[in-house]
């Protein structure tokens, strides 16, 4: 199975801000690049192409030597709702007044169950 990584659009790129090349994310996670690519294939992480070169992931997705708690489950729910990598990143980083903040801010604050519930509603 070949890893296909979407190209990011400028607006979504700007929403995210800080990015990590997949090789740096792998190093931060204590993984080989092959295992990091497997995380992308398994939708435990999402990455995109920003210009040329290797895939990149939002830096906030990697925290304290691990994938941000609650992120893999949320990404699975978004994929099940038909969201691709770019759409998932855009949804996670777009401010939502009802949270408040963005879904990724809520996940970082430990409210990943609430975010996952909102993501599940997208599939209906």
C-alpha cells in the first residue's frame, strides 16, 4: 500500500501555524520513519505536503513524546465521516465559538470526548 499525502491549501496551512516534517515527528515520538508513515496510513496521525519534500504534521499533534491524547480517535471519526487529511486538519484548527476555541485547543485541554462527539455528528 502506497502512502498518499494531500497537498495543503494556503488557508489551512495558515490556520495550523507550526509544522513538523514527518522525520522530526518520528524522532520526537521515538519511532522509525517507517513506523511514522504507518501512523499516517492508519489515520492515527494526518500529514500533508507543504511545497515539496516529505509529509508534515501539525506540531501540536506531537506532545511529550507521544501522539496527542484523544487525537487518533478523533481522526478515525473524521475519516469515517468522509473527511480527508486536509479537511480533518482544517476542522480541527478552525475556531468554534461553542467550544470555545478550536477543536484542537479542546483536545489539548483534555476535552477530547466532547470533540469526538462533535466529529461523530458530522457523519449525519
